[in-house]
């Protein structure tokens, strides 16, 4: 799985949005640091950035009426099977959260969705 370009989060269909939440949960939990070609860049950054990205996903879920376990709102939480962080260095929020989420990556994500039959009318607003 991948982390979709954060600008696409509001446009993702239900299945992809909820899948993104599951992916964030897995990465924040025991999946942290486990290599996977499409998300390896995440591990090159502070774990707090993944939390920031996950908040974007959870905020969109809330806007659409989906619920998530409120424990995920806590930056130190890592799921039921992973020990919580004792401390995380905070990082100032920037846009995009991940520098890798550039125009090339945005185009790649839109194309990936198109190949799945999902047409995103992203206007960049």
C-alpha cells in the first residue's frame, strides 16, 4: 500500500480513505521501520510526521461521518499490540508533510487511482 498524496485525501473514495487509515495505523504500530518499497521514505522522517499525516486522514474521516478509535488521536499511541512511544520529538506542520509528496508523486497517485478505475477530479484548490 501507499500513502496517497495528502492533497488527494479529501477526494479519495470511501474504500481508499478507510484503507489509508488502516495503513497509517499499521505503520504507526508494529509496521514502523519494516521495509516496503512504496512507503520506505516515511521511515527516513520523524515518526511524528506520520502522526501528522494520519491526523489529516482522520479529520477527513470525521468530516464524512466515519469514526475511529480516539486513541489514534494521541501522538504516542501505536495500537493495541505495540508499546506506545515514551516521547516523540514534535515537528512543525508543513505542507506537504512529506517533501516526497511533490507534483510528480501527485501525478503518480492520480494515475495509480485511474488504473484502479477511480477518476479523481483534482483541481489543486
